[in-house]
C-alpha cells in the first residue's frame, strides 16, 4: 500500500497499490460521487459489541453460561483469529440477548448521546461529508444498538443482525437498479463481500478498510486503508 498521510502510529491514510497515481484527487472524486454508502458498525465506527460483552449485558459476570462463553471465545480467537468474531458474537446474541428484559437493558445503555461519545475520532465528521448520499449500517449487531448510532449520525437506515452482507447489498441493488456509485466502509472479510457483489454488478465502488495498526495485514479488496482515527482522512477529503 502507498501512504498518503502517515503522521504517527494512530493516524494514517494509505491506498491500495493498484489505486490511480493521482490518488488524492481520485479519492475525493469517487467519495464525493457516492450515491449510497454501506457502513459496518463494530470496530469500524465504534465498538458497541465489546461494550456489551464487557458489561455482561443480558447476563452477569458470574453466570456460568457467561464464563463458558468467554472461555470458548478466547480459544476460538486464538485458533481462528478474527474470523471467529462473527460466530462468537452470534452465540452471545442467541444466549443472552433474546429476552425482552435483556433488550430493554441494552436499549437503555445505548442512547444517541452514549453512541456519539463512543465513536472513533473523526467518524461523525466523515459521515457528514456526504449530505446527499444515502447511508446505511450493515451490521451483525442488534437493532437496539444500531438504532442509537443511526440516530446520532443521521443515517438513512440500517440492516441489523446480518450474517451475509453480500446478500443484503445484492437485494438492495435489485430494488435500486438506477444507483451506480457506492461506498463501503468496513474492517473484515464479511465487509469485503459487499465490495465483491457491487463489482460483480458493475457498480463503481470506493471502499475504506478500518485498521487499528498500520502494519496489520490488509485486505486488498479495499481501496483505502485508514486508522480508526479518521481525522487525517477527513482533512484529505475536505482539502
């Protein structure tokens, strides 16, 4: 990848080696031309899933079932890495977040105000750069959490508890055949499936890969690689 900005270990913007040479201009052009954005939520814009687990929402820290879930999750992450996250999060939802009282507690914990406070630096500014585009969350998280972030960022809607993000995008294309230019913002192979579907249907795509470390292994399906702190990216897109 080629760096456009590399201020420190927590703030950078880079592009895929295949991205055009006039990278900054092309980045602005394609981002500003987007008609519909598909955003991932957890680990891309904030970390609500981790907060739910850390607080043991829907259960308790001393629950044997919760402790068993934690143990199995640790082992799966050790042996499978990031690919285990989807499976273990779904297991948490099914085990602890299906009861009405649990969902009420989650909804009380995630308000528009608390959602704004938990956003990574620069995310709110990044989303505000595209006032004419439609913007949606496509997330594995539950609706009770996602709605708080949709409200605080003034997005147009969401698709919650999504296990097949490519299918969601494909169905969106069927319903909106006139839309040609899309943006994808994510941090995983599941998010890359959205890019693949859009390209399969010959749509123009600009895609952002959210990273916690600049030396992390990249997913070359994405165009732009950016730190969790979006300040540098926002500056590039504005200037």
